[in-house]
C-alpha cells in the first residue's frame, strides 16, 4: 500500500491531466461568457447578411 501511495505522489501524469481539464474548463466558460455577451451583435450581423442575401435573390429573379 505504501508503494502505491509513493508512486501515486511521485507520478505527475494525473496532475497534468487535471491541469489540462481545468484549462479546458476555463476556456469553455470564457467562450460561453463571450458568446452570451455578444449574442445580440451576432444575431444582428446574421440578420443583416440574411436580409442582403434575400434581397439579392429577389433582385436577381426580377
């Protein structure tokens, strides 16, 4: 049992995996926060593009 605990403490593979998981979590939270904050602007841009494309289709058909 002591050998297992010593080996577990000495190895850093688990620690590295936890660090990467925390980093990925922080990046995900930041991305969600940024997208939530910019949601109105993003919807507006896509609406403008959609209107422009719809207008181009109507203009080409006539």
